[in-house]
């Protein structure tokens, strides 16, 4: 039978992700229970940002008052927290759901809680949370993994937030998270790299940003409308190898990461975007020496 009551959710780790998810759930009528951070001050500030919940500057048995516990701490803390929570609650964990929000890690981190009968899982929103307000959650993929009861609760949370639940195998999580890392933080790395290069050619940071944003937006719009292959432009797409060689020479005066990344990205473009990758890669070999670093 479908459950209609709204459970209370406790938040362990209320930083960028914990605050945003709790705030959105609260806005949709969910009860927020204990909100745990590492100091009384951050816990109070988290409760203010969420608009509900009870602040705790250290782990507390009060989290056991909630039916669902969301762990949104840095990845490296989750295993220890699971051990501490398991010790604090013992058999009281039976029937409760514990989810963490790590993208790369799976439910095995929560094994100490599972041993006491908690339904454990992971729920990762494929979105970037900057800590400034709540990002768009409508239509966002919430990648879910874990035990059936935990997956069921995670789907319920995802749908309540307007997200799209996606099931993923445990083994696929690191590769899945690497994909997200290409799409968001590394995208930013590329934009900042372009900005720095423009600034050395005489642009102010402001002008560089203003110049790059229309280019980036149009590229994404083309990708959305026509797909990656048709949106692909530039010297590697055209096979303008002398231009690629000029780029390489221009980047020689920058720290080596610039030319290495340029060469790696040119090859990756050939691999994932060109209709004949092997042929394009051979052409690129003539103008871009392969790095001897791994
Ligand atoms: N940021 C993103 O874009 C994003 C997106 C999807 C998923 N995630 C995942 O979400 C999780 C949290 O990331 P985040 O960016 O929100 O991290 P964050 O902003 O650094 O927040 C971490 C929170 O955990 C608390 N914390 C740290 N150690 C703790 C401990 N031992 N006990 C209790 N609380 C502890 C911190 O307390 P204080 O407030 O006292 O410092 C803070 O409230 C990670 O697993 C991350 O992989 C992040």
C-alpha cells in the first residue's frame, strides 16, 4: 500500500547539499528533524537556511527520532559517521532509511547501519550546489542505488523535489561520477582557462567573461538542438592542422598543463566527436606530440 504520511527527515551534514535539499523538502511540507553539523554555530545557521529542524553541533541520538536520515557530509566522513550512528542506535535502526548523497560512493559505506536493520542507500542529485540558494532541481536526475526500501524512499524524495529518479548499479557509480565531473567542474576549468588566456591577450576579466558567455551559451544551445556532432566546430572538427599547430606554439609560454590539456582535449574530441576517430587521431599525431607523462 502506498504510504501517504510525510516522514520526518534528519540531516547529518548541512552544508551546500544538505541545506538545499532540506530547504526544498521543507517547502514541500516535509518535517525536518535533527540537523547535525560540526559546531553549534553552523547548525543554527543551517536551521535558519532550511527554515526548520533542530540544530545540533555534534552527532546526537536525536537523529533516531526521524524515519529517514540523509547524510550529506563530505565523502570521507561517511564511513566513520555510519559506525558512530550504528553504535549510538543499535537495534533502533531497524526499519529506518539512511541515505547518503555521495556521487562516487555506494551503500556499502553504510554497512554498519544495515547490519542493525536500516535500509541503506545513496541518492545523488546530478546538480551543482554552490551554497548560494537552492539550484534548479526540477528535472534533475537523482541517481539512486541501494536496498529496495531505501531506493523507494529516495525515489519518493526525488519526485517530491521535482527530480527524475534514475537507478544505477553500485559498480557504475565511480564512472557515473567521473562523467558528472567532466560536465560541471571541468567545464568550469575550461572556461577559466579560456578567460586567463584572453586576459593575457589584453581583455579585462569582465570583458573576457562577456565575450565567452555567448559562445558557451550558443554551443550548449546547438548541442541541445542538434546534438554533439552537428554542434562541433573549430580546427580539430575541420581538420585545420596548421591552426592546431599554431595554438600549440602559442600555449608554449604557459604552464605545461595548458598545452598538455589542449593536446589531450584535441585527441578526446577526435575520439568522441569525429566520425572517423582513428584517422583524425593520426592526423593530430603530426602536430601534437604525445605527452610522455601518464
Ligand atoms: N556540492 C555539490 O555540488 C554536490 C552535488 C551532489 C552531491 N554532493 C555530495 O554531497 C555531499 C556533501 O557535499 P557538500 O558540497 O554539501 O559539502 P559541504 O558544503 O562541505 O558540507 C558538508 C557538511 O557536512 C558537515 N560535516 C562535516 N564533517 C562532519 C561530521 N564528521 N559530522 C557531521 N557533520 C559533518 C559540515 O559541517 P559544518 O557546516 O560545521 O562545516 C557541513 O555542514 C558529498 O558527499 C558530496 O559528494 C555534492
